[in-house]
């Protein structure tokens, strides 16, 4: 099943160095009373713009009455922190599966019963998943077009049926979850309701008088895990940024099967060509290649109703063809979850890319590939022929910090 991400939008490459919550210790240690421990949601590397579908550290120990602070490292991937008695048994079952093993059809069915932030193809976000939702008991609401009733965030007592942060957007630095004083000691698993079992974590609650690791210890563990996630991608990145790797110009790529690190970059950053020549990108993951975009924000925008909604027009091709719809629909199946291929130079080989030629571009119009869901066995490339000298900047509308330049002489 979904060893990696929701294809409705995600994936690419990575290396070392953790983004630790420096300067926050004054808040983390609160004396003899309740304390706070910080967990990173996603993580960066100093080597390049990257993202990891994980929480760092994956497991944190806190006391009854403490607070877990989820620090949001927004790198273009939408994430949530979602837990509760409805999802706990399924996460417990998934945790028992051997690492790298696909989930059983029965487990897949159980995960599909819960709200997933983004649809399998066209459509709006699931408002139960994308917005904060705190349900004390009973079943989830049936209407995914409406957010859960707005309510003050309660302390997590381990008994709530559904406890969901909602989409941690770029303007939200953190999500704080206070634990109730009477929460039963034990392991409480949580996950991102977009990336499902590819992105899970665990809060280990102990008694109020128990000793727990310091924030410095938590930071150290987070850095070790983040460095390990990025390490396989450092050398492939160095090769890809030159444009001389086996795939040439690339729109992202990720680690071998089972990995969660990605580089949200076009490589090389600047492509030099001549008028009349065709430029081709190999796309790996969910990306767009868009020139002169009229869209300036993220594809999930807050509407007048206060909820987050998908700006579907960003995914449509412009001034040329995009990925065939039937292929895109097939790629978006199985909740859009796919293994990422080995980076260029790895032991696994990618299938030949299927090319989509978008024709000529004079720099005057908006030209966009639209959303490509490019994963094995259907890898795609996208070509544009530049007809005039000039400098042309482009962007991925799914990951708006992912930009590149074509210089035409």
C-alpha cells in the first residue's frame, strides 16, 4: 500500500543537518510542574530544499499533564497530526508490519475508512481532515464537504474518538497538544492524514513523577533520525544539480523503496539553451512545470467559510498538453501512494520516460504542464521549445518554493 505519499501532491530528493528547535528551551523546561517537548513535523537540510515525510523524533516520552509541541517545518508538503480511539487500533496494527512490507488489503480498507486530506484526483479537500476536528465520542461526520463543528481544543485524554490538528499551513508555526492530567500512561500513535502510514509517530505517556528525556536529548534524537533519512540522497543530489546525471534535467526525485526524504528542487537550478532548441525535464513525483503563473499562493487556500479548499485550476495544463487523464487517474489510485524510485546512479532502474511535448514557447503566455503524477511504472518527461532569447523563470505550483530558470541565447 502507501509506503510513501499521497499522490494528490508530494515527492522528490535530500542529505544531512536537522532543523532543531533552538532558542525554545525557556519554554520547554517549566520547572517542577508540567513541561513541553518539541517534535518536528517534517524537516529540512542545509544542503538543499528538501522535505521528509516523518516526525522527528518518531517517538517522544512525556508525563501526564505535559504538552507536546509540534513544530511545523512547512516545505510544501501538507501535514496533519491526527490521533484518537478510532485510528489507534489501525495504527497499532500497521506498526506491527515488518518495515518496508506493504499493508494487507484488510488494513488498506481500514485506513480508507478515515478522512484523507486530499482526493484521489479532481475534487476539493476533505473538510473533516483538512480542518481542526475534535470529536469526544461516536462516529465521524458523514459529510466531508463540511468541517467539524468549531470547538475549543481540549486537552488530549486518550479517550477522544478523533483528535485532528487539521492542515498545518505555512502561517502556522506550531500545533500544541496538552495532555490531560488523568490520561492513562501508554503509547498513543498519531499520523498525517494525507501521507497515512508513511508518516506516523508515537507519544509515550508516563506517570507524573517519572523521569523523561530532556529537550536536548529529544533534539539529539531528532537530528540523528533526520540525518539518516537524508543521507542516501546527498551524492545523487550533487550529481543531479550539474544536469549531467543519467536523467538530465529533473523535476525532483526520491530515495529507493521505503524512503521518505525528497528534494523539492528543479535540477539543475539554471538551464542554458539556445533559441529553437527543446528542453526536457524528467518528472518524478507530483509536480508541475509552470511559466508565467497567475497563481501566487499554495494550492490549498483558506476560503470565506474559514476552511481550506483546493484551487483545482492550478492543476490544469496550459498552452499545451499535460499528462493523459487516464494515466493520471490510474496513478492517483490506491490513494495515490507510491514507492519512490532509487535516485539516478542507484541500483534500481527507472522505466523509460513517456514524453509529453508541449510545443513552442515565446515567453508571452502562461505555459504549464499541469499536474503530473510521475511514478513507476509510468514515468513522464515534459518538453518545451523556446523560440526567443531571454530568461524564463518557472515554478512547481504544488511546491511553490520549487523554482527554476531557463536562459535562452
